[in-house]
């Protein structure tokens, strides 16, 4: 019985400490970028705007499958491994973006309710 309780506590702790705080756009952007960089498009799509996630996943997979090996390597090289995003900035046009520390990778973010999602790679 104690072993079962210990396992449940461990699993709950793991889920709690590894979950992404979707109320923070930079946290969502970082989780998306790390999955994107790793080539895990299915995981990355979970951080994409829900209404467009399936279409984004399909088009991204199609695009990656059409690239030659050298182009695929170049695609992944442009994605930072540790993006260290700046705080989200909302422009006068109402568009919210985050930018990586090296200023070479940006994402457009959209808030739905209290949660943030990636809605465009820039």
C-alpha cells in the first residue's frame, strides 16, 4: 500500500513539475521551440493554436518530407536549442510576439481564455 502511494506521489510530482504554464507566453514558446527543434512535431502541435493545430502539423510534416537532407539540416539549425525568449510584446496592431535571445527566431502568440498558444512562426 505504501509503495502504491509513493508511486502516485512520484507521478503527480513529475506531472506537476514538467507541465508547461500556459498562462505564460514565453513558457509556451519555449516548450514549442524545444519540441520543434527535436523534430517532435506532434508534441509541438500541442502548443499551437488548437483550431489550427491539425492543419499546421500536416503542412509542417509535408514540408519536412519534401526537403532534401541538407535542407532539413539547415531547417533545424535555424531553430535555437535554448531560445531564452524575451518577454512577450504586443504591438499597436494587437499582435503578440516573442523573440529568441539571438533575435533570429520569433513566434506570434495568441491568447485563448487564459492560455497562450503559438499561432505563427516568424
